C-alpha cells in the first residue's frame, strides 16, 4: 500500500453534485495544497483494477495477477508516480494535505484501501433533481442522446455506491450536504473540519492550480466565483419527470429532506 509524508483526501460524489465547489473549499485552508484538476488518471488505474478483477477469465487472472493484492501492488507504482508528480508542483509551498477530486472515484470507493495505507474520503450529496437536470443540460451540450429516466438510473448508482460502500458503513467516509454548504451552514463546515482534522475555506476557489476550460460542456459560470446561496433554481423538468425522480430517491430524501 502507498503511504506519503502528507495527508490524502479524496472528494467524491455524483457528477454535477458540487464536488468542484467542495474541492475548492477543501484546498482553501492553510494546511492544504492548491486545488488540482480531477485526478482522472488515478481513477482510470483503479478502474482498470476493477475491470481485471471482475471481468477477466480465471485462467488469465491466475497467470498474470494471481490475487487481488498482487494485482493492486502491480498497479500501485503507476498511481504512486502520478501522485508524487502532482505533489511536486507544490514542493516549495507550505502545506500538509493533498486533495484529489473525481466523481468517478465514487464507483470504486471500496478499492481505495487496497492502494492507500491511509486516506480520508468526503462524499458530496446534492438534491438529485438539480443533479439530474444539470446532467441533462451537459448531455445536450455534448450532443448526446439521453432521457431523464436514463440519467436518473445513472445518478442513482452513484448515490447507492457511496451509501452502500464499506467506507460509509464503517464510518470512514464523511458525507457533505451540498445545500447546507451553499447556505453557509457553519455546523456543516465544522463537521467537515472535525472529520478531516484541518481547516477548510468558506469563500471558495481561493487556491487553484489550473484554469477552468470555459468551452467544456461541464463548465459552470459559478466556477472561480465566491460561494453564495443561489436563487431558487428552475430544473426545467416536467411535472412527470420531477415526480419520477422524487420517487426513485424517496429513500435518500428521508435523510436529507430535499423536499417535503
């Protein structure tokens, strides 16, 4: 397993759930290094591990991987190199915490302990009506054909993977309520800091290592701006689509109380 002289925090959650906003807050405190782009390369290696482990034939797996731990060890050097390269940009800066953010890591949460000796995980949870409506707009900009029902199934998988992960069941992962963050609920910030053990920001985007690509379909005009409570958001969903999403996420609504 990989270990480092600095702390690692992974920020996960469904796409369009506010992981970029929260990631900016996590990196804003004095203990953290600046905000990096999504750690897609690390995620791709962990996904490769998952695919080999679950979808390769037994003979090939036995010949080349032998066991899940040996397979993880063989891929760890690539992950180690990527993380050390990322940290090298901040070698001269004060800090002790490296924050890595990628929604796709949510699908592979339970593989993280095989690669990292110690890490912290925060998962952002947002009202799925806004998550799904936002994803529909992204797909439309990208020229991809989809339906709200298809996106509901896709986004539900992220919520389910996070809530049913061993990290969640063991209390090793902290869930962040996105709505409370943008409302400036200090108790939510305090709970995050208690879990992480270091101070986070309240402003947003104060320490960013990269420039946001405004031509990307996933770009939000709020990126780079101070975090503030948004006006009432119109989802653009029909009444029928709205009702089907509410039904699908009714179990999670019992906890987060997005709607009455």
